[in-house]
């Protein structure tokens, strides 16, 4: 089965938006508007990153479902963290 190209746009705090594009199993891209965020205040940056990670997780769940396999995310921003996005199981 060939995975379909996915593209979804999300609004984020502080007037930013991100559009995720994926050709599952091949490529992943985040397009920022108006530009790549540069949030200096720690509390605002934390709030922004929480919102960003939530919408990224939502998008990658769809990618995992489309591919029928799990997705591993490794963040290298403030603290190196990882998250596994599991593909839904069929019952």
C-alpha cells in the first residue's frame, strides 16, 4: 500500500502557525509562519513548546496510522527527549 502525502496546518501561541508536511516513510517538514519562532522568555517558550509538541503529536499519530508503523521523535532543543508515537492496532 502506498502512503498518501499528508499536510496539516495548526495555529500556535504568540501568533505563530506551523504546517506539517509528510510523505510517510520518506520525508517530514515543518513550515513556519510568519517565521521560525524565537521566543526568549522561558515561561512563554515553555508554553509554546507544549502547544507545538501537542499538535506535532496529533499530526504524527496520523502519519503512523497511514504508514501502519510507529514513529520515533527525538527533540534536541532544551533537553534531549524522545517520544514514541504508536501506530493504532487492528482488532
